[in-house]
């Protein structure tokens, strides 16, 4: 009987990892992280904006400007996917994270150049476009708030995490769409083109928020991943740089917090005002046809139709505004009276009959106009078909006559074409022409005689004659062209 040696421990299973270790492993950013040299090379390559990249930037700005001008969300998203603006911003944050001041300066220079080119392109477009009205997509970029800060921060974190992975994904295009760097610059260009400084200021502030917090997110992730970076010899200088960065972030975020609070107040006021109007003006004798709420001035404007409310009733409604959370609001009521019959009741049957009679009369007039237009189009089409048939007959005759007189010419083509774009009569009607390929080119006097014959035969003094020498044949001139 054999036994295990006393110094050989029995096989024992490894203890399961703790819950904390399992969660830490699941959310680790180091498992698929790229090499530090690869990350450095990728980010530095995206900083430079020159050559084709600048052309792509200008075209992307133009696309975004057109999308904002025509209120097309799809076009705006396409422009954001094309834009190369993320590179210098991420490079700026990366430079701060690794304390590379040369990279910081180069990123800022490229970002300033990109912003200037973008503003110039969008301003020029909005100066020449005939669509001057500010659409909703454009106005949405003029009032940044705390939510824009959160979007920029979250987008920047996602972007820099995606850039530091071995396998690149579609994170960067998604970040470009979410943070929306291009539309604010285009909106700022609209403000410059129209000398609207409030629009310019709001849009450029939104662009600044995106730049600062994308860069700040890059600094945070670079520091968390402990990528190689330079160190300050003087610890005091290092603390001063970090405090300056924190101050820039806070100064950029504080106005957005105030704007967000004002946005929330405006939304709450608007919701309360509309609910108050629905409850207070629900009498059967009146109908609310329009409600306008101005949160900035706390004005509520209501337009009514029906039996006019007495001043005492309106006064009582105003007194109940404070209890509805509208203490400082002002109420303006516009009333329009519905026509009444002798009994102060609306004759609904008579009113319906009048409306139907008016609709029938309008439809009859519209049908008569359409019938007249259809008849005119039919006559025009018949005239055009007759003229075309006459021309086809005439062209066939001209072809036969020319072929009989000049059997050495073939590939005869008779038709009508518009004059050259450089001619003074470029906008005139098409002129007849005869084109043929000749084995032996006629003499100059014969060419002139043919041209005069063509003008008389076609009935048009501008008729053109084009004679081309056959391929591989000897001719005095390869092409002879005459015309008015």
C-alpha cells in the first residue's frame, strides 16, 4: 500500500475572486489599452490641420451651414461626421495631461486656425445665402446650459477612452455628433454675417464649452491611465498649472449653470401658465384660440372668442394667479365676439349652410380655372407636336437634297441645338444645323454656297453647317464650320 509523501499537498481549487475584484476587472480600462507610444502617435497625428484636412474642414463647415440654413438635421449630422475639429482639442487635453507644453501650443495654434477658417467660411455663406430667416436648428445653438457641459464632458470621456484602445471603434464619430463642434461655429458665423452679437456670443460660448470640457476629459483619462508624462522640477509651478486649469474649467462652467437655472425656470413658468389658462378659461361661452407665454417678461397673452368676459371676471382670474405659482406674471386678454342672432344664440344650421355654399362656390371657381389651364396646355402641346412634325419632314427633305448634291459626304445629321454658352444669343431659341462627314472636303466657295442654301431651306438665318473630314482621308481642311 502506497501513500502520498507528507510534503505533497493535496489538489485544492483556487478560491473565487471577491466581488470587488470581479467588478474592478469588469470595468478595467487597462485590459485593451493600446501601447503608450501608439496612443501618443495617434493623438499627435490628429493635431495637425493642413493640406487636404483644411479643405475637408471648409467643406464640412459649408455643409453644416447649409443644413442649419435649411433646417435639415440629416445634413448637419453628416457635416459633424466629416469635421476634423476633434483632433486639436484632444491634442490640447493630452498635452496638458502629459505636461508637453510644445504640444499644447501646437494644438492651440491649430485649433485657432480651424476656428478662424470655420467662422470665415460660415460668415461668407450666410452673407450670400437668400435664406435669411433663423431656423430652429440654428437658434438651438444660441443658449448653452449646464446640460451642454455634461454632454461635452461625457462625450470627451468617451472619445479619449476610445482613442486609447487597441481596437478603434465608432466612438469618435459618435462623440463628434453628440458634442456638436461644427454647428455652434456655423451659428456664430450667422451672427457675424447679420451683426447679431447675442447669437454670436451664445454660439461661440457653446463652442468654448465643448472645447474646454473635451480637453478636460482628456486630462482626466490620461492621468487615470498613468501614461508617461513629464514632471515639473518645481512642485510649486506644477500646483500653479493645475490650479490654472481648474480655474478655466470652473469659469467656463459657471455661466452655463446660471443659464441652465434660467432655462428650468422658464420651462416651469411656461408649464404653469398654460395649465392655468386651461383651467380658468374653460367656460362654455368662450374658447381659447391662442396662448402666448413670454417667460423672460412673465407675460401671459390669451386670445379668446365667444361671449366677452366682463372686466370683473378677468380681475378675479388675475387674483388667482398667485396661488397658481404665477405671482409676478401679467395677464393680457384679447376678446373677439362671435356674431349673434336676435336670440343671442348662434344659428348653427344657417352657419353650416353658408359655409358649405361658400366651399361649393370656391370649388367651382377652382375647377373652372383648372379646366381653362388644362385646355391651354393641350393647345400648346398640339401646337408643339405640329411644329415638331413639320420640322421632322423638313429635316428629312434637307437630308435627301444634300445627299443628292454631295454624294461624297455621309453620316448626315440635321437637327436643332442651343447656341454656344459664350454667344451673345445664348438665351435665344435653338438654331438648325447640318453635320456631315466627307471623304473629300468641298471647296471654300462650295461650302459657302451650301451654308446659304441651308439658311434658305431651313428658313433660319442662323443655321449652322458643320463639315468634317473622314478619318484617314486626305482633306484640305479637317473641319469646316459656318453659321450666323
